[in-house]
């Protein structure tokens, strides 16, 4: 089985606990520090104002860092200037933050330039379908392959909530897919993005990934890869680059998630709260892209779902990660073990890089809603599977919404 995971990029799959009370895994607020990659001058204490500051290369202004955030970074051994100048590349076990309250993601302006985004597409090694074991006897026959269809450009016109998540891992730059979702606490002004858990955290053998950003309507015009070399930022990120200032996934993913055998896939989901890299115009992500999907945690069980549409940016051959595709199919059931919730499974040819992409179906109210996300698939790239969203997923979603209520 292939992990449709981050692309340097394919992902993993699932074994998680069931029968426990819903457990939430939070990530502490990433200090939203606008740190330019070319900034000069050391951070210095402003004892009069109780703040630390860093001087930007361009202009004569200073970026003010509240003292409580600066102190918090220091608790994690993070020196702001060293982090900005490449210390984030240190993946020593002791320095790879893992626990629920460890997530930090300081903004490094211009780190994700178009060429760096384009290069984050080499797929990870794949795993064999025989790694899946422990079927509880409810797995449906393997679905017939469905050939992914190219979403017509402009992507903003045809799939305005879709985009790409970029991040750094010990293996290099990686990419997933993601979806803009509604924020119950901030209706019409959501800054929330839904993706896979393995797109923010490495699971049981690792910690939080770094430099996580969301780019809505990536390569909106659908230009081929060769035309993107040297492209301007607005050509690949017409609606901006949005940095994660908070991320949250399930305890099950952190405790059990892995790159092979489907470990953690039944709880492989995450919510990222984002903020614009360069301040923006005061508009939320939802206002910027003009849309956000509701999330349905009571979607019908298989076989009552007539059809789902999975959308993403596949990067493994024969795809190159630069264009948006989708698959539509009636889902079947995939059971990984007797202790894990049954997953949705559809026929689809999408490959690595499509991980985290939203699955949209008719929700319990009869309107389109996000009901799952891509998590795993086989080496042969004939199908995809995603978690059925229940109480644990709802808890993750509501915790992120509540955290930013009124902001």
C-alpha cells in the first residue's frame, strides 16, 4: 500500500483506538513572527517595551515580538535569528518537537518561493497492499479504478476551496493537498484548512513538521510544470501564502500513525488555522477565496453515500504535482483492524501529493460538505481511502474554532 502522504510525497494509513473517549491533540499556537529570510541584525531586547525585535532587511521598520511569545520560543530552545537563518533544519531527535503543546511555526517570509514549491513533489517510497491486515470482515471488494479528471482552470472558479499544503520534514520539502473549511465561531470569515494528520505530524516515530503553509488555488491557470520555472509568486499563489499559526490532529495519529501498513489512517485528519504571510488586506482566507466548505461529522455510512468527489494535486508519476485533479465514485468500506473505525474507499488513479485533499459528498442536510480526506492508497494507484469523520474529528475541528473565536 502506498502512503498518499506528503510529497517529497506519499502517505500512510491507519490503526487507531476505538472505544475510548474522544481525545484531542492540540498544537500550541505557533508564534506568528514575520521573519524575512534575508533579515539582517540580531534580535534585541526592548526592555522599555517588554518586547524583542528583529530588523527586516527591507525598510526601516522593526518586527515586534511579544515578550511572552519570545519567552515561549526560548523554552523550546529556539533562537529567533538562528531559526530564521536555517536552524529549523536541525532535526535531531531531542529538537524535533513532538508533544501536543510543542508546535511552533514562525513565519519566514519568502521561504516558499515558486521554485521551492514546484520542487516539493518527489514521491516517498510506497508500501505493499499486503501490509494491511486485521480486516474486521466488512471490507468491500476492491473498487474498479477511476481515472482522475483534470479540474478545468481557473481552479478558483471551479474548485475555490482547494489548495496545497507545503512543509519541511527531515526528508526535505514536501507537499499535500487541503481544503478551506468553515469556522463555526467566525461565520463567513474562516481561516481554517482541513488536511491529513500526516501532513502536519510524522506520527509515532516523529514530531511536528515545520514551515507549514497553505496556498489556495495553487497554479490557478493550470500551467504545465515547464512554464512555472522562474514564475512570479502571484502566478503560483494568486491568493497568497498562508502560514499555519495553529495546527491540530488526533491523539491516535500522533501515538500510532506510521508510513506503512495503514497505521493511524482511520484517524488521519488535521485542521490548520492560518494567517497571511505578509499581513494581507485584513480579509480572512474564506473572504479571500470566496468560499469555505462545511464539515459533516454525521455523513451516512457506506453504502448509503451515493457518491463522493476527491480532489487533490497528485505528484507521483504520471502526475507532476502542478495541476488539480478529482475522482468521483461511490464509496465502499475498508476495514484495517477490528479496533479501528471503517474507512471510506473509492476507485481513483491519483497518487502521492493528493493526501489531505477533501472528499465532498451530500451531507446530512442534503448540501455539499466535506466528509473525509485522502489518507492512503495502494502501490498500484487504483484506489484511495479516507477516514470517516466522527466524534474525535469533530473535537479537533471545534477546538481549533473555539481557540480563535472572536478573532
